[in-house]
C-alpha cells in the first residue's frame, strides 16, 4: 500500500508541475517599428521621443520656432519672412524630418506644430498597443 500511495502522489505531483506552465502567463517580447518614407525604424528600445521646429533665416541662422507665440513670431521675424522650416521628430539620437516648408505667416507655423503633435500622439498610441508591431507614420 505504501508503494501504491507513493506512486499516486508522484503521478499527481508530476501532473501539477507539468500543467502549471501551460498558459499561466504570456511574455511578449515585441519589437516595435515605424515605417516612414520607405525607411524602417526600430523604436522598441527608444528612451526619448520628442519634436521641434527649426527655422532657417535668409542669413543662414537656424532658430527654434516650436514654442513661439504669435506676437513673438511677428516681432522677431516680421522682416525675414518667409522662413524655411522643418518639423523634426527625434527618437533618441535619430532625427526624422517629418514636415518641411516655407513659413510666411504665423498660421503656417501653427499648422506645422499641429502636424507634429498629431504624429507624436499617433506614436504614443502605437507604443501602448500590444499585438501591433509596425506602424506607418504618415
């Protein structure tokens, strides 16, 4: 009887150990990538995602335009318009020129700011989603 009980306990213990690993937890090791203008960027290990708008004045000087209000913009660049500008998304050390063009008035700058904010919002949503590994940034 002791051998029979021992075998039953051993079989039950083996069954419990083998069933414990079945479906108890899922580990996702998902690589997230962004496709932008035909290039693929792996953003799984990116620590910092940010944006900025750089403007190039007619004399070649580069200025940051991102946080300017309407009055500051007019007083600073009234005589220098249009300004060539580019909206940049930075993924750690990698820079993506998301949008670029001439800024002739403050409304053009606002459009560029909204486009960058929309792209950052899309990236944030994508990073939160599990099961989706690739995103095309438009």
